[in-house]
């Protein structure tokens, strides 16, 4: 039987490593990096597609999955370009995650699901917002199961003010994110074939909240974690280790700005110029992948 999306992603983690390449292609910032004009929609399209291709090719020797943030395309009416980049990544062999955070009432969720999880979509998995509850999530579950894809539910996000809502205490004493975790686990169990470790429903769990992440790993033993917050947002390799299972799998760790603009970082700015930004991105990906692998291995050895 063919592996589901999360089992395929887990295999990538074991074979390549847990680093996930984030792609947040702001045309303005990329234009500065490449010293090119971004005066028109056409400029933004050319710059974004050219940058994305070079970025993906540079990282492909060391990274097996990419997370593409749709906001950086939608801002300049670049929806077609988003899918062009996703298709490009898929053709290069990447597992493609669409970071779109969609959900709505059922019939609208159905349309979102068709857009990103349809049979012809190059996307392997997408992020979804659980705020609408089960009827808002069900269309994504059905579409993902029908087409061999997956979803990642926002459970505990990496931003500092996430606690304003996600840490609210419910009447039974649990925090809201714990209830969302329970629902996420149930949604996954209802779609499980029963013979895989990880079902098709994953969870977004921020690396900037390691204490909560450790709790969530216990609450969701068969849920694959997408872990943002490593690198530019401040989380370290030591912070992320609690997200992994006892086999060193079950989680993938995103780095976006840390890879995309590595040539501007203190670590690489004296070695690589802006003209060599792709080499700097590769060097940082190679370094980060090694760091994450070692951190997970050391954690398991304790």
C-alpha cells in the first residue's frame, strides 16, 4: 500500500534530515538582494520566479521539502506564480507544503481544498486554521485522503502573542491549544488507515515554545509536527528536539529567512557576497541540516 503524505515526509526526514526550506519570496527584498528593479507586476513575476528556481536548485542536494508561503505571491496578484513555483519544486523532487492557513464554513473550505489539495495540484500538504471546527476542516480531510495529500493544523504557533488566544484556559482547566491538539489527533484518527505511524493530519507547533511542544508530543504521538521558529525567530536546535519521536522522526523544522538571506548574516557575510547568495543559502542549509541532525541524535542518546 502506498504511504500517505506524512509517512512520505517522515521518510524524507530519516533519509535527508529534518530541515524544511521556507520560501517567503518578498519581491521587494529579493529585488534589493539581486539589485533589480521591481517597478511593475511583470518585474515582480520575473524576479520571484527566477529567484525561486535558483533557491530551490541550490538547496536540493541537502533539503527534501519546501514550505511556500502564499502571502508573498497574493500581495502582488501572483497566484499563478505560486503554483508555478510549487510545480517547479515538485519536479525537482521536493515534498511541497503550501503555507496558506485556510479554512471557512464548509462550502468555502471545499473550494480551498480543491485549489490546493486537488488531484492535479503540485502541493503535497497545506496548513489549515482550526477556528471553524470540524465542519470547516472536513473538506480538507476528505480531499487530502482522496488524493494522497496531507494537512497541518495550526495548534501552537511560534509568534510571541499566540498566547493571547491559544493559551486561554477552558472551563475544564485545559488551555485552548490543548483542546485543538485533541481535535487534531481525533481528525487524524478518523482518517487513519490503521497501519501507519503517522496519519495524514499534522500539526504546526512552534519551536519557540519547547515546553508546550513537549506536552503536545505526548498528546499527539501519531501526529507529524511542522515546526516553525528555528533560526531567524530565535529558536535553537536544542529547542526543537522535543518535537521528535523516539526514532528521530515525526517532525520537520522550517527555516525561511535564515536560508533565503544567508549571505546577509554575520555567519556568512564575509565569505559570500550578494552575487553569491545561492551559495550562501546552500552553505547555511548544509550547516543547519547538520546541526539539527546532531541535536536530535544527542537528545535520543540521553
